[in-house]
C-alpha cells in the first residue's frame, strides 16, 4: 500500500514507516503532522484520496546542502558569491487513511 501526498508544492510517494525530507513545516521534533492524500494504491488498485490524511512524525528540523550562487559580468570586475541552505523537515510516515 502506498499513497501520494502533497506538501510544500511538491508530491511525494509514501508508504507507512518511510522517511521523507520535505520543505520546512512548523513544529518541533516529536510533533505529529497531517498531510493531504491525493491518491491511494492498495493491492494494485488506484483510488482517489478524497478526504484522507497521512499522519507523520517530525524526526528533525535541519537544513539542506549548500547551493552556491555565483554572479559575474565579464569585463566589468563584477563578481558576487553567495551560499544558500534550504530549511527542511525530516518526516516518518506513521499511517495512511
């Protein structure tokens, strides 16, 4: 059994007891959150996820890998280097439905 959930403008395929890393969600480690279910597949049969929720536990609030943003305009001695680390939340899916 698996489901497709939506959070942070992205969709994730999840099953019970799987870990996913998503955009930052409010809450601390140990809190539980509910995610909207778009689709459920059980025994190979696809069903709509109308009104269903997936329950997940927040494992950690951390930041992703650093992304380097480098800007340059040639022949103008213009160079700018910046780094960015996106905030993330690590979830463990507890149940679907």
